[in-house]
C-alpha cells in the first residue's frame, strides 16, 4: 500500500518515519510550514506534495494527524482537499483528536466520495510516536480496520477497535478528560505543597505510596522535584482544546460536566495569562501563590 500523511508535527513525524522504516511503505506527505524537519523522511524516500489532494492521489491510505476538527474538515473538504483527490477505496485514518459529531459528518463525506474512513486517535506521547509504540482507539468498520492494520502496526504497540464511527474520538476525549484532569488536580496540590514549604520529593513519595500513585504523578514528578517539564511535552493550549471538545461532547449528550467545567476554567485562566505554550507539568508553577 502507498501511504500518505498530512500533519508531520511532533506526533506525525514519528508516525511517518516508522511507516517508512518499520513498515517499508511508500510515503507521501503534505509540505507544510508546521511540519517538523523532514530531511530524514526525504532521505528515506518520502515524497513531498504541495496539496492534500495530491497526497490523496498518490495514496491507498491517508493518515491525518492535525490539531482538531476545524483542521480535519478543511483538509478533507476544502479546495484541493483530500476528497478532491481521493481514489476509489482509499482509507482515511484520522489520528487527530476531534469532535465526534464532526467525525460522523466527515466519515459520510469520505464515503460519498468513494472512500472509507476510520477514526483512530492516539494515546501516549511524542516519545512513543518516535519509537513506534503508540496506542490507537479505532472507531469504524472492522473490515476497513483490518485492511489498514499492517500500516497501523508500523507505528503502534496496540490498536483497539472500540466501536463504530466516532467511538474512537469519543473514547479519546474521555481518556484525555481523565488524564489531564488528574494532572491538573495534582498540579494544584503540588503548588499548595510548595507554597507551604514541603519538600517536593516528600510530596511525590507520599502520593506514590498511597492513593495518588498514577501515570499522571509519574509524568508530573520530574517537574515537581527538579523543574524538568519534558516528561510531558503537551501544551496547555492543546489541553484546553481537548477539554473544550469534551464539554461540547458532554453538552451534546446531555451528560454532567461540572468537574470538567472547573478544570476548563483553570486551563482557560492559564492560557489567558499567556501560558498557552507552556507544557502541562508547568501548571505546578502557574498555580503557585503569587504566580
């Protein structure tokens, strides 16, 4: 299969290099100023294309790895978009984090154009993307998933089919709500602990030995103890986007979102204060008294 990718950012770059190196697939990618450096990909034989339509024309599988629903919709349906160049039977794999309602709409548009669509958002970080160990939550037809599984296997450790179209994106928003929610709560507690003069390592050790033990604590601990933010290179602005999507999804489903509202407000305040590009562990600093 010939593979195309649109969105060669922190996550997409790791996907692309593993599609080439581990999978051995021919790869085309959209040349875009937001890409990570692409010299390695070009050296491995990847081909740069100047429109999404041209990526689609060269591909049996098109992977989307962009910020969110507005970008996905533009890439698929805009002028020179994927649908304009889609070949019959091509599978669009949306690895972005997106609104379920938009996902259903985009899947219908791709189907009407003669293609197939699955939503396959990622969990784990850019480090795992580089190592080819991402986890995917896939929504869509199981037969379509099986057709593209060899491609997905080149950059993943686990691929889980979780239901029909949009189920992957719905579960990803639930996952990020819990994950970012845990880290926001921990950051607020760590900030208060620091303001009280408690030794940061003692704070981490006490939580790790009790009810606070978690992956969330593991990811925040380097910043709490040494100021190292790079254990989780995930911008607060992206966390706010995911929480906004979660609240929209919850409102659409008439589901409770009181706790999400509080965390959304805290993330919004951080972004409004100019901290949108800070990484999520830096909430510990932002939540400090007098910060």
